[in-house]
C-alpha cells in the first residue's frame, strides 16, 4: 500500500541548530498518526516543512507515492493537506461562514455566492459530523467550537490529510472528548490525520501509530496498542541521561528565595501555576524540569514581578517581595536571564553599553543619581566583554550586530557582574552554539560557588542534570516531583514530565516526594 | 575604519539631501503642469528667503513648530502616538490668555505665570489621555483625537464668548494681556550682528524658550535615566519591563511631559503677537508638529532643521501669493513630498546601516578569532 505521506531523510538547519536531522516518517492512508516529542524536539519545524511553510534542506517528501516540492502552503493545500494551527486564525467579528470561505470564496458574477457557500459548508459539516451554525459570530463561540470551525475551514478546501498542531492544548477535558469523537468520524470517512502532541494519555487514546521525535531525529514508530505511557515517556526523554558533573556541593543552609503556595493565573483566568512552593538556597541550583507550557513561564513572571500571583508569597532573603515592583526586585538582587533574548532581554537597536545597563540603570556604574553615567557604563561593558568573551568590535555597536551566542553572553555577563543573590535563568543556552553553551554553564557554576542561588528553567536535560543540585518537575502548573540529579532515571523523569506518573503507578520507583518543598 | 566613518556620515547626509532633491523635482513638475514658471518660483523663494526680514519671519514660524514637534516626539520616543498636541496647545493658550489678562504682576513673574498656566493646562489635558490609557487601556490615538475635538470645538468655542473683550470688534477675542505680561522681542539682539530690522518684523522672545526646551529635551532623552527608560520602552517594551521600567508610570510621564511642552506652542501668539486669544488664533500647529517630528527623526537637532525648513516654506507661501507667481498651495505640496520621500529615504538608509554594522561586527570577530 502506498503511504499517504512519506518523508525520507528530511533535514532542516537553522544557524547554529539542526532542527530536523534525517527525519523519516510514514503515514498510512486513513490512520491517525501521532507525532510525539518534547518542545524543541523539532515537531513544529517538521510540520512547517510538510505544510510548505519552510523548505527542507535535504530529503524527499512523497504524497501518495509521488514526490512533491512545496514552496508555499498553497501547494500543500492543492495536494489535499490542511493544517489546524494551535492558535486559531479566525476573525472574531465575522460569522462562521465568512471565516470558512475567507480566501476561497465561491463567486458568481464577481460577487460572493452566499447560497453556494452555505450549501457547501453544510455539506462539509454533515459529511463529517461537524455541527456549527454558519451564521454565528465567531466571537460568541466556545473554544471547542472555534476549533471545529478551523477544522471545517480546512475540509472546505478539500483537505484529505489533516495536520493538527497540539489541538488539545486549549481545550477542557469535555471538549477533548468531543474533538476525539470528531476525529474518529473524520477517520471513518477516509481522512488521514497527523496529530502533534506531548500529552501521552491523549496520544495513546486517539492514535493508531505514534512516531517519537527527540532532538530533531525520529526515534521510532510504534503501534499505540503495544506501548504504555511510561514506555513513551522514556522514548521521549531518551534512554541515557547525562551524568551530572561531579562537583562538590556548594549548597548552604541560607534560603535565598522562598516561594510558598503561589498560584498564578494566565490570560484566560485559568491557573497556570497552582500552589507552588520551593526554596532555593545560596550556592544551590534548583532545576525546574517540565515540558514547556506547564506554567514555567508564568512562575518566572511571578518571580521577577511582571505578573501578580493571586495567592502565595515570594520572599528574597526573608523579605516579602510578593508585591514589589520589578525594579525593586532587581535592585534587591534578582538577576534575570529571559528565555527569549530578542523579545525580553535586549534593545536590538541600542548600543551594547545601553543593553548592559538595561535592568541595572538605577545603580552605579551605570548611573549617578538622575543621570546615566556613560563613561562608567562603557567601562563596565568593556569589562563584561572581556570577562564573558563577548565577541564584538566595541561597546558602541548595536546589539543587533552580534551573533546569538554573543548576545546571550552579554546578557549573562550583565546579570552576573551585578552580583545577584538569586539568578532566574530561563533556557539560558537555547539557540546558541556549543562553545558559548559551555561558557554559560561555567559562568553559572562559578557564581554558584560564590553563593549565588539559581532557579534554572530548562528543556535541555543535559543542562538540567549537569547543573542542578536538585530537580523539581512541573506538570500542569504544579510541582509533581523532587528528584536528585544523581539518581534520576529516564523513566521517572519522563513519566513526571509527561504526566504519565499521575495515571500509572508503574513509575513510582526512585526517590520521589510529592509536591513537597524543594 | 576611516572609509567606514566616511560612509556612515555620507549615509546620514544623503537621506535629507536626496529627499530635498526629489521634493524639488516633484514640485517643479507640479508647478509646470499648473502653468507656473518653476525656475522663477524657486528663484523668488530663495531671493525672498535670504532677506533679513524673511528670516525673522521664518524663525517666528519655526518656533511654535519646533515646540509642537518636541511635544509630539516625547511620546513618539516610546511609541506613544500622542496626536493631541493640537487640542492641548489651543486649550492651553486660551486659558493662559484669560488668566494672563486677569493678572497684574511684576513683568518677569507675569510672563512666567502665563507660561506656567499654559504648560499646566497642556499637561492636564494630555494627562487625561494618559490616565485613560493606564487605567482603562484606551488607545491614546483615539483618546487624543477625541480630546482635540472636545478642547477646540467644545471648551474653547463654548467659553470664548464669555470672555470677549469687545463684542463689536470684527475679530473678537479675550481681553489683551497688560504690558507686563508680554515677552520683549529679540530684535535688539539680532541687530547686534546685522542691520536694523524693518517692516515692523519682531523676533518672538519665545524663540529663546524653544531653544532652551530643545536643549532640555536633548539632555534628558540622551543623558538621563528617565530618558533611558523612555527610549528603552520605545525600543522594546517587554525587555524594558523585565529591566524594571514601570510601563504605566512611563506612559503617564511621557503624556504629561508632552503636554507641558505642548502648552508652550501657543505662546508666541499670546506673549508676543496678539497678546490675546481671538478668533484668528492660529490652528493646525499640533498636526504640523507631528510632520516636523517625523522629518526630524525625533532628535532635537533634526527637528530644529525640519522646523526651520517648514518655517521657510510657510514664509515663502505668503510671498508666492503676493507675487502671483504660483499658488501658495505649492508649499503644502512641497512639505508633503519632502516628508514622504524623507520617511522612505530614512528607512532605506537605516537598512543599509544595519547591514553594514552586522557585516563589520562579523569581520572583526572573524579577524580576532
């Protein structure tokens, strides 16, 4: 039988990173095929290639046995491939019908043929058992209904192969059930479905076969009936974990950062972080493991002060800073390495010395009272440039001119030279080359030896296990486990990260403390 | 390194020169199409523009434009599109004229009181837009447009009749401010360097105020922590916030700061010219100021040149009208073309500069590695 989709040796490189490395995938017609992997494993790049949003550097793509080359999503749609994005692309102020036909309006005499559009929409809806009122305004719909509109939109354009990118991320459990019912009906009517997710229970429930991707490579493809959640979790995390560096513990008894019972809501008012408590001592690196989107970002925001927690306390060296401003926290000794340096860390059009001052502009040597101290700032930036090996022609070039690794070293340098009591580091080595990565790790180790407390949020297990004194796992906004990096096994880590441990008791090995203080 | 510097200076100068050349070309085409003699028109504009009296006129026109540009630029620097300068300065001038006429003080105090009143009114009016944004999330473009209507069409138009000095006059206005509340002209200072200024031209004392405001603007934006916070917020609000810059306070400060300066825009009229708010009070300076700020790239020096250019063109318009050479509207066409071409030219130059910088940094890193 010819495969609906066959990918052979797909490779995609970005500067400094290989997103997809010799990926092979075979999706049979009429099956629901899940693609599983941690964030950053290369799932979305693969889907972008499949949907024509990005070209692959190497490899062959076949649709129903024929080799294809997509230069835009239009080509993919022409081949019967449709994509339902994680974030809805709907115009709220328009009706369901208008949203569905947008971009492929049936016309008659140069006008939109409303009757034909509605007939076609109803036909599609009935054929696949998807019910929505074509004349409802999109803004009045529930999240699950909006998703249905997105699916109908894709079917309306004649798609036979559907790609769903983390479709359940935005849904409540009942809506997930409804979605799965719809997907099964679609399957019964002959559609092929590619389902991207990292929620193992759902993946096992809905899919026929599962392909696991890790670090840009396809690990294996398995039958859903033949594996357990714990097996999958282990496949996702990897069978060999890096062993931690044997450095002497520098952990002291002095608690630098104490978080008690913190709950943070996201934009939709749902609890993104729920009742989290942790302690980070001076000289300690506390690693936060977890698949992205489980509340890490919101926890960080609550700690640096850009989002107010609805409950709980944050203390820095015993001082309550729950209500303090970002500036006050910065001045009191919280350093911050953001996960997205371009969005949160740098002023790309400003000079290096201005970037070095950002976040520290209230203190010497960057300022004297009301005035910015240009000479002092430049001098300090030169120092950062030397000590942290930031390769640049000088301190007066714009941050934009630097490579990603050098930008990151500048950020690390500006935070470290300020001698923080607590460093909050989110994915501090994401997207930078191996050399720069090693330097960043060394910088953190050195500061740790000098008594800095570090909260390290990372998706890179090498980094987490290599640097952390203690690892906590965050899942669905809660801390679900506290682990010792010296003794952690792939199975325990994987099952906590993916939530498999909550469903099966099979993973109760290892020294595990539930939700306790770290 | 030296060629690099040359290239950078060349690029910086090229943008305005190219824009001016293209604007002159387009205006010439329009002039010829409308049946005027382009060469003769330009010759007359330059000939007239180089006369001392015309230059005084140019400076008088440039002064409020410059103030208005700075008022707008304070917001622009942090991506706050404050287009409410129009309403702020008109309301401020009206209240200042009314208050100034009531007062009877020692001259320097009287003038200071009038200016202060205008600044506070401007700040209050723009602060309202800031408050709406900070507390209710109202977009400042919407609120400042609405506040312009309320100020000009509502408050000033409604209140002016209650303060009319002479109901029989053709141009009804508020009671003129007493001699002590008028700012002396700067003719004697100019005459030190040149000949006597004739035709009753007087260089407004507000000219000095504009220079002082320009210097303060430059120093605060580029040298102070406040300016750093403003620029950081404009360049990357998320990073600024993570860097401890309080976004709401910055919005309030920028709006209020803009309003303070906006209050001064009407001062040449109130302190030097008519000494009252009348029905002929000059309008549209707030919007012209936005154009000047755009052309001057929100920098103190750039806006000064832009204001002088617009002042020169405005002053030419009157001459063209009188000399019957061309319609005075040609000046508006020129201003608009200069602005349009300049915005494009700046963008092009900016991209070339960025590319250069990345290349240069990469080369140096390679050389050092």
